[in-house]
C-alpha cells in the first residue's frame, strides 16, 4: 500500500525494496515545493491590498517553513536510500538507519503537518477577513486544519488533507478568475461568496 510504511522504525529491507519508487517521489519533491511557492504567490496576489499584515506574516512564514521541512525530510530519506544502496550492514549496526528514519518521520509527519495546519488557519482567516472566495471553503480550512493539528499518528490519511485543501483553493481561484476581476482596493468589499 505504501512505499514507506507509517512505522518510523520500519524495516530497512522494506525501504530498500521500494528504492526506485521512493527515489522517483523524492525527485518530484522539489517540483512540489516550487508549485507550492507559486500557490502562495497566487493566493497573496488574489488578496492584494486587503492583506492583513499579521496573518500574512503567519501565512508566509508557515508556508515557507512547511516547504523547508518537506525538503529536509526528503533529503534525509534520500541520504538514507543512498546509504542503504552502499551496504546495509554498517548502517544498521551503527543505529544510523533508526535515527535517520525516525528523524525523517518526525520532521514530515509531526512538524511539517502541524505547520500545514497553521498555514490553513491563517489562509482561511485571511480569506474570511478579505471576503474572498466561498465562505464554506474557509470554514472547511479551519476544520481540516484542526484535523492536522490534533491528529498525532491517529489519522493515517492526515497528510493528504493539506494537498486536497490546496487543490480546492486553487480551483476556487480559477473559477473566480473566470468570473472577472476582483476589486481589491482598501475599503472595498468583494461580492464573491
């Protein structure tokens, strides 16, 4: 089912047996990070002059930290795959495998997921305050963010929540673009709901 099992101290043999799949995914991670940076830029552009500095700072900071943690986790996993490819005896006996695997798991599944929740809360708050886009999508962002913030290895599909939410926001922005320009002058109120 998964190339990398949920157990942070899973079998090195299992990871090595899926090395090609995991390597392909690790190769695609930077492109996902670049796409996410574009997503942040599009959302900020959509908000325009209505952006609240406090929430914009939290929005941008949590988004950049999320990408950084995603990259760190991918780099640790990639390094682990390279080390496993050169021979598993030394890496397993020294405990390096266990530490690297647990670190990659913690960075991605604990810290990055929590930052994704903070990103969703700040983005949803900005969308509500600026009256941009459907209100139900902002409230859905709050609910899904709570799932990410409060689920500590209890909800196996929690990491999928964030990209699905970002996809919904993206579709919403595309639909809004086809409806016409949004007045983002200070003091104006958007009619998109």
